[in-house]
């Protein structure tokens, strides 16, 4: 408490003597309140003081625990009320009075006296978003690039966040908590000369072969990458030698390719034999049949036929077979061209259909090359076999069949074949072919006996007309 100055008691000074004494109670306090305070005086038009607004706390700043305030104790007016020396009260006078109770002359104070103007310029409180839970262990955090420094995170204090607004404060939280987008990374430009900058731009590749960036570290650990060391000449040769295939691998590949090629060739051969040869034989046999019929129309006289020359046409109505007959049993000239060959050479020579006695024997393929005798095993006794020549139609009835015999058994084409059921010479026909199917191990034999000789001028036999 400041004591009164002595000039007040002695009454020195004309200025003090002319002043009116403070006779009324509270006059001194009213005079003090009326003094102009540049810090606490309200602006023109400013209303009553509003309670101070606390500044928003930083999301990361620790919150100080609340300190309990002392209860307000009623007491007598403070020491400033007794001061009469004209000294103005300090700006914190009203706050000092708050510890002793309400200001005794607050009703008589001018409007907005003691207002905290610093609180009024503070912005509106910024809503703080709820805390974000820490990232889980499975969340992948992008690792910083090895050629950059640590990530750059801007620093914000409470005042800057409050002044920047809610958007800046909200955008700052994910970066601080580590759950937001990847922070901005500032890369330092490479230092040194032009050669070093080029090497840094190329990823540090030097001369020779280099190891991969992650070589040498534990598996699966990203870790900071170190510059790859160029391989030596010996190491490069060993690596190149390790990449080469062993002789066993090369041999196995070669054998596999050979087998695949053979398989493809066999498939093509089977396709040729079973399908394409039939097409070729049918085309050739059809042309030969037309040629024979054209010769008959021109009136050519029959005589000795050349090997491979067609001279007759065989009809088997039950099997729907119509095939030309050529002289000889040559495989390339006759049989493989889809025709039936007549045994007419050496000791295998047999009679012609026009002969009054003998066995007319022919041969044909059962499979491939037109396969004219493919289904002769289906013939039954009495089925018709007709041989058409330039002068007549010779009709035979199927008599018997020999399912299998050796190729060397030439007796089956004799004048009176054994096993055919014929006991005396006559006019017979014999059909021979290979068996089983798709093989030539054995021979199948079918015999028939002539039942009719019909001249061409009398028309076709009933078996061909029906």
C-alpha cells in the first residue's frame, strides 16, 4: 500500500488548495474510475465486455489440469479504494479484486471498464475432430525412397492452427497421427559434377553387371538400399554358366522333339492311308469305268488286254459296289487305284467270264485305296455277283466263304477249288482279299457259281433293274 504524499497533509501548493476536498464517500474511487486508461478503455460504440474466450488447444499439446480457484471471500474494499494520491489503478486492478470479492463500485464504473480486449480479437473456437485410432499392424506404410531424406512434415502450433481455420487444422491431424496420405517428401538434388548427376539419374548403374538392389539383405525386408557392386569378370562368367542348360536337359529336349515329330508324322500317314487314298482311288476308278463304257459304245473288239487295262465292270448289289476290273493284280497299277485285278499271269492265270469252263478269280483291297471288298464277309449264299462285259452280263450266286487262309494257298483259285463245295469243273468266280482288317496277314475267300449269261441286247439282269 502506498502512503499518501506529504503535500496532501501539509496543504502545500496552490493547486491543491484550490481543489475541492473529497468530502462525499466514494468520490475518490469515482475519480479514479473516470481516468482514461489506453489499455482498458472501450472503443467507440463498444458494448459491455464479454467473457474471455479461451484459445483452442493444440491437438498434440498436453492439457494442463484444472486448478481450483479460491472461494470468494467477502471483505472490505481493497487498498486502491483508500488511495487518494491520484494514481490510476493498474490494468489488472479488477482481476486483483476478484480474489477479495466483487468490485465495490462496479456499478459506478464506465461501460466496459476492465474488459479483456486481447480475448476479443481471438477467432471463433475451432472444432477439434475426434482422435483417429493408430494404424493397424497390417496397414502398409510406404517406405521412403532411398535417395531422399526423411519426410517433410510442417510444424504447426496452437495459434497458427487456430488462425488458419478449421480446414488447416483438420488437414494437419492425419499427417501427425500417421494415418493420412503419404507426406510430401523433399528430394535433395544430386551434388557433384555432371557425371555424378547422370549416374544418379540412371539409378547408380555403372560399368559391368550389377546385383539387384535388394541383394544381400534379409528376404522380404525392404531396408535401405545400398549401391550395387559391379560383378567381377569371374562372377559374371559363373552367373552366365549357371544360366546355361545342362547336357541332360538339352538331350531330353531333343528326344522329346523327335518323339513329337514322329507322332505328328504317324498321324499324317494314318490320315493319308485311311482317308486320302480312298478319295484318290475312287476318282481314278470312276474315270476308268467311264473309259471302259466309252470303248464299248465305240464298238471296240475284245482281245488280249494289256496289264492294267480295264475290260469289265463288277456289280455287287447287296454291298452297293460298282468297280472296274483290270488285267493283272499289280498293286501300284491296279489295286492301289481302286480297281479289281484279274489273275492272268503265270501259274496264277485263271479263266475269263466268257470261257465255257473255268474259275474267274479276282483280287481287291479290303481297306484303303478305294476298299472295294471291304464288306464281302457280309455276303450270304444266293447273293448276286454280276460281271458286265462288252457282250453280255454274267450272273453268279454266292456259294460259300473261307474266312481265313494263308497267302501261299493258291489252290483257292484253281479250276475246282478245294473247300468251296464244288466237286466238278464248271463256271465259277472267286473273290480274294486281305484279313483281318487293316492287315495283310491272311486271305479271305468268297466263291460263287454262274447261274445266267445274258447278252447286252436283251437288257440288264433283274438284279440290276430292281
